[in-house]
């Protein structure tokens, strides 16, 4: 799946725009506010952490700093066979601690008009709804705005 900008949504002359790093998991596109993203990495060597929650793939070393890797496929209840070895890593920070969200694909940065952002629909799968802060209806797909704190908060509470 290739994620490309939708020209009719990127016109920011009518008001404020929000910038998102786009990515996908299981064919679903989602975005994280660009200010939350610290790094984007290719596949990494990940060391499994004993007794960690299922969603925690392990940890990786990023320039001397230990980063907890979250398997977004498992977090969202999707098949995750052989996923970690080929996953892209999007590094975010939460409570002054780095985390890497393992995703299928990283797209590009989209600048979308803030007034076009909609509430999370009640019909969205519960696992996505629990981590979503809003949606954008693009020409050919739905872009879910991911809440990093929502993804990580429930994992940390379960640990």
C-alpha cells in the first residue's frame, strides 16, 4: 500500500493545518502528529524482554539508548507472524521515555486541514477506536489519527 498526499485536502489556505507522519498496519492507514515522531528506522535487531506484555516485541538500541519496541500488529489484534523482523520502527516519546512503534510501512508527511478532522466513528473496530483521536476521510481511504498516549498507556497499565 502506498500512502500519498490528497491534493484536495492539503489546501491550508482556509485555516490551520495539522501535519502527520503516515504509516500503515494491516492495510489500515494512520497518522501520528509529526511533532511526536523522533525517528523513523528500518528493520532493527530486537531483543525479547522476559515477562513483558505480549504487545512488547522487546527492546532495541538507538544510539546508546534502550528503546521499548511495541508490536502494533499484536496491539491491534492482527496476525503478527514474522512481522517483527521486517517491520519499520517509528520512534516516539511518552513520559520522557522512548518507544518504537513497529509498523508495516511508513508513508509520508501529510498536512491536513484541522477543520476536516472528524470524531472517531462508533462503527470503527474497538481496538482501533481505543487508540484513535480522530479520523480524516481521504479520497481513497480513511486515515486514523493515532493517540500515542492511548497506545502506550494501556500497555504500561497492563504491565
